[in-house]
């Protein structure tokens, strides 16, 4: 490096670049694969389609990372050491969409919403770059805490089983189901004319009402199986031990190592197979619209756009914090280019049937840990991610992981998001400004409504459901409006930047 070269623009030797880039990939890998697994399984896609989601996600992570760190024209790329990945903030709305409309049809609605939100985000990036003052720590901390709390449900369900479907806690009593089937047969036979008869025989029992179903009343042996809980516990304990006793980089990838340990144990106990891995190709291209054709619903696009505004606000604080860490001042045009890339990445994600993208803050933390400020390290990481996305066997291996293995890690990943929000809120001034208590208390309560009372919207217009069934969106709107009501807006961004420095991936 010459005296005229800024540390951000330093070009390191190839071997060192590859090693440091691989470090960045490992730090973000667990978070990157979590979202396609969550959304793919919520959509009830086939294992092959979920594997395609994972491949496309890794490919797009790499592609958008290259755009952000290298730059593309004068419009895109902040040209800082930034790794791009799927934001957890988008998970709750996407899962809500998936629960309403599962399958390929639901996937099309999700991808259409993502494409629409990406295009809008590109257009409004200059405006959002000036909105940081509306998101002080009392707002961002509340939003991040609600994101983490909302996601914890997913991690817990991974361990024990989903509340609905084959792994529900209770199943229909087999004797009752048999009785209902027999009654149905009798009713159908009674109203069907006998051979040669001009009229049906008198009904012995009334016809079974359409949609009649029995409820679960007996314990489901597939729910909360002890071997599954045991392996999830081993994953959790492994992560805690590595985090406590390991140092530096190894400690930073404790979640990934815990998942690997859980996968090995699941394989040894016969609970994980590799048939799908064996059938997968070694190499395949990631193509646009390979899973579903996008469907553009205005309400869903508006919902995802609100998510993107929150994501871009968080990115604003992250970019400013990263500028402080690297010694490169982030001015307004530079900030706009970075946020515009968030929108472009989201647009690209929708086209390739993946998800919204933002900067991964674990990797920002890794810049501080390693002291290496070169953006070309993230360029190397982006290239590695692209290669991983072109290896279907890698995606099939990830998809083969049992949910209970991921659940042990999910408690850590999603819990850390909630803990990060709490940590940011701990630095909020409550002594001289008691109104902040109202902002936090009410916003978290409103954010919990869809979690605690999921049917609260049943009498509201159906078109509004996608907009209000995300606790994250409700908490975000509540926190912003209450903060404006009690505190107004300030032009001082220092507190928001300080909060960004504490943030974990979300």
C-alpha cells in the first residue's frame, strides 16, 4: 500500500484476500441460509425447490456484495467493506404471505412484492438517506427487539414442531376419524339411488356438511420428540461453549460450528440422510424466475416497501458507523449510492426468486475485529458466495439439515437479534425523558398483537391483512409516530450511529 492509497482501497495479496474473504463468508453463512429455509418451508415448497432458493440466495448475496463493495456506475455501490445478505426484517411478512397462500402461487406473490419494493427503494433512496433523524435509538432498538422476538417463534417451532400440520402438538383421535369416515360413507350411500331405482333411498343420516373436520385431541407422537430436543440442546450448548472458550474468528462462527456438530450427530443417529445430496448436480446455473413467475399485488408491494424503508434506515446507521471505523467519510451522495444498492439488490433478489438484501452487520463487526479495512476482502467474499450458489450439492446439503438442528442455532441467532435491540434500548435516556418508556412499552405491545392474537384481523377488510399481520411493521409505525409525538425530530445523528455500531444482523 502506498502512502496515497486509503486502507479501504488497499489491494492485498491473492492468498490473503481469499482467506479473509472466506472468513467473511463463514461469519454470515448461517444467517444467509436461514431465511430461504424459513420461507421455503413456510411456502411448503418441495425439498428441490428449497435447495434452489438456497442456491439463488447465495448467488445473489455474492452478486450484490460485488456491486456494493466494487461499485457499479455513479449510481450504485458505497465502495466500503460490506457483505450483503438477506434481512431478517422481511421474514415475518413473507411467512405471513406464505401462510395465506402457500405453494408456487404464494411464492409468486412474495417475489412480485420484492421486485416492486426493490424498484421503489431505488427511487426513494435519496429521500431515505435523510430520514435517519426519525429513527433514534429508542425507535431502532424497539424495532430490532420486536424483530428478534417475532423470529424466536420460528426457532422454537423448529425444535418441537409446528403448531399446525403433521408435527402439531395434537392429532385427531383415530377412532373419531374412523367413525366420521363411516358416517360419511353411510350418508353418501343413502342419498345415492340404488341400481334400477328411480329415487334415492331415505337417508339414514344427514349428509356431512362441507368442510366438517375434527380437532386434535390426542398427543401427536411426532411433536417434541426427545431425541430431537436432545440434539437441539447439544447444538445450543456447543455454540455456548465455543463462544466462551474460543477466541477471535472461531468464536465469530460459533453458530455455524454448532450447526455442523448437530448435523454430524443427526447423521450418526440416522436422523439425517444424504439421498437428496447424492441426486443433486455438482454445477448448475442460477436462472431468473426458476421457481415462480412474480405476481404484483399493490398491498403486498406496499408492505414490503415499508420493510425496506426500515431496512434502509438501519443500513444508513450502519454505513455511517462503518465510515467511522474505516476512516472514510460517508457523504450524502455516497450514502445514497449505498442505499440505492439495497434497493437494487432487492430487485435482483426478486428476479432470481430470492429475498430483500441489506448489509450484514456481523461482517461490519469482523472489520473491527481483524482491523482489515480493504473493500476487496468483501469482493473476494462475494466471489466465493457466487461459486457456492452455483453448487447445487451444497444447497441440497443445507436443505437436508433437520429442523431441530437448525432450531438449536435459531434460538441463538434470533435471540441475539432481540438482545441487540435490548442493548440499544439500555442506552436510551429514561431518567430525564420518561416519554421514552411510553414509546417502547406501547410499540412492543402493538408489535406483539399478531403473535399473541393472530386472528385479530378477521373482521377487517381482507386487502389490509398483509399490511397489518406483521408485528414488525406495526411496531415500526408505532415507534416512529410516538417518537415524533413525544420527542419530535432532531438533526443529530450521532446517537443513531452509535446504536448502529452495536447492532447484529437483522
